């Protein structure tokens, strides 16, 4: 990690692609798709489109083309040629893995889901049983018998997302501000990474994001952030974000400049621009400051609010303990349909602070 930039690398995965499944493809304004049995056209929010093969019935189940469903509902597809499998990804449902000639699907937790019919490739197009796969995506299916029409709809008014970090950093980054541009990395001890949570000696599977730093300049802001897209551009959402923080600091303890617990303030924000440190001049010196109004130390700002401090619930017990926190905000998605999540701590304690974060859950309701 380049500490001077105070940013972590985002993990990227490369996959192969085939003609009927592009490596990544998502519709711009998803929500509805309509098919007719034995008809080689379908309709979604962008109009009518042609299919290389028509929807059909198999073992009493309606089979529809996966790519057309994904495009129309705002999901993406990645194809693995070696395993002949497709992974469907979406903000509201995570990931679904489907294998050609198999009647087993795998959901976001890796659980096996029995399908009523096998996944098939017809004329270069991957077909799936419509009701089962749509329900795994959180969508609704309506069948009109008189016209043999299938209509699939998703709730575009509500978006739900969850991050548990058990397999990756899931696109989250770290940043640091309120420190000199020419700071000494050796004494600031800035750190970020995905690590096993320090709870229970037998924990070998539960990961979180570790964030640490040593306040050497009377102030230090450490934060995690992630871009979330897929919102309706320039539209207001009521957003609720909850997360777990793991801390070992005891209430009432003393330290230089303030308490290791009560002088380190937890803050959160949901923004329509990316929160990043920028270089500013202050008193003849140059510092990293945030490009948003986060407030300072114990005070919140117009963009970021104070949630509490890092004191653990039971000071009589040693070690790290979990603290659940929650934040609500009404915010307008930007012109690209993006919002940015921020979780941070603003330190007035002149010492080393090490925290872990896990189980970030977001629910956004269109207003």
C-alpha cells in the first residue's frame, strides 16, 4: 500500500467471455422485461429487442435467456469458459452462479439451490428457468396465460446491499486526512487491510476491514469508503447504513490529548461525490484535508455526522468487542446514478488507534 496516497488497491478479477455472454454488461435503467413463449423478441425499458432463440418450456418450466434478463434488471454477467458457468451479479442479491447442464445454482452465501430445470445453451444463448432465477434475484414473475407472456419486474424503488468481507475487500478503500503532507510514515503507522476479526481464539473464517493510525499532529481522520452505483440519476433516496465496529478501548481511560476511547469519534456519511483527501495550505504548512465537510474531532459536519465514540460496551472485559452503529440520511444520487459510503473516525487522542469494521448493510429507498 502506498501510504502517501493513503489509498488501498481495489481487487480486480479478469474473466473470459463468449459471444452470448459478455464479460460485463448492465442495463442503464433496469426494472422490467417481458417475453412471449416461442417469440424471438422481448421488451424492456429501452424498447423491443431481437433474440437468437425464443423462450420455451422444459419439463413444465418456462426457460428464458439469461442475458436479456440481466440486461433488463440491471445485473451483470461474467462467464467462465473453463467451468462452463455464468456468475450473475447485482446490488440487491449479490452473486448467483449457474452451470450449463446443471440444475443446481449457488447463491451469494455459496449455498446450493435446486432448480426445477437444467440450465441450457440454445443457439449460443444461455437459458434458465425463469421463476427460480428471478426469485434468486429478488424479482417478481407474472404469467399471462392468454398471451403466453412472462413479465419480470424488480423493485427499483428500493436497493439493498450488504458487505461481510469474508472473501474480499468488496471494493472498499481506505483514506487518511488531517496530517501533514510531509508526514513520517514510520511514526504515523497508517494501516489498512482485510484481516481475521480479533474475537474468539477459534475464529478462522470471520473477516473484517482493519483501520489503524497514530495521531501525531493533534488530529487524525481515518476512513473507509466505497462507491455504489445503479441508482436513478439525480434522484433523492432515504438511505440507512448499519455496520459493526470492533474496539478494545475502555470507557474512561486516559491518554495524551484525550481518552483513547471517548476522544476518538465515529462518523458516517452518504454522499454524491467521492470523499478523498486533498492538499491544502494551513498556517504556512501543507496538510491533507477532506474535500467534504466532516466537521472536526467531536463535531460533525454538513456531509458527515457523529455517531458516537470507540468505547467498548463492557470495560471489565479485555479484548475487542463489537459495537453496532447506524446512520440515516436523505441524499440525491449524482448524474451518473452514484452514491458514496463513508465510515470514519476522527481522533483527538494522541496515540495509536486500531479498529475493525464488518457487516456493512445499506438500504436505499427512492423518495
